C-alpha cells in the first residue's frame, strides 16, 4: 500500500492524509454506527492518531456514549454530514477512520465484525471472518 493515503468528505470541505499503512478493516454493526452511517454497519480502519493529519477544514464533533458504555467522539463534516473518524475518550492515540472516506482505499477485505448481535438482517457477514457479538475482547 502506498502512503500517504488521502481522503475526505462528500463535499470536499474536510480533507485528510494518513502516513501509516492500513493493516485491516473492521465492520461495526452497533446501533450507533448504523445510525451515523445510515447503513447496516460502518467499515473502519484503526490507525495511530499521530499518522493522521487534517489538511483542509475542521470537522464537527459529537460526544457519544457508545453501545459499550464508553465515551466516543465522532467527527463529521458540518456541511455534508459525512462521518470521517472517531476515537474513544480513553484512547485518543488510536483513531478509527471510516474506510469509505478514503480516496483510493487499499484492496483489503473486512477481517473482523463487531457488535454482530445487533447486525441488521440484510447485513452480510463473511463466515470466514472473525466475529464478536459485542466489542472486541481485550488483548491478552
């Protein structure tokens, strides 16, 4: 994968770059991601925050209490409403970028699905992928 990667919102008011490789994509099927994306899940890339830079515009921020009970900050374009990225209050060093906002996304498949217990009936979850009914279990 070539870095830097670039991306932005639908109207172009928000632009960003990422200077780190994206190793995997995860789909989140929680009801909050369903509401913010308008679909059955959000497809996300977790990256180190230091590798992310806004190059144009300032997103709006929404403080959410996620389905896990954790405080989550969601960033989006105030003009077109495109969700751009999020991060947990307790782990600002990791941000979660919405893969659909990338200009030229890497050719990765979704490897992990979280919050599958609240997945919509029409959502396809590859049986070969890692699946969790709630959040990812803590790393041991």
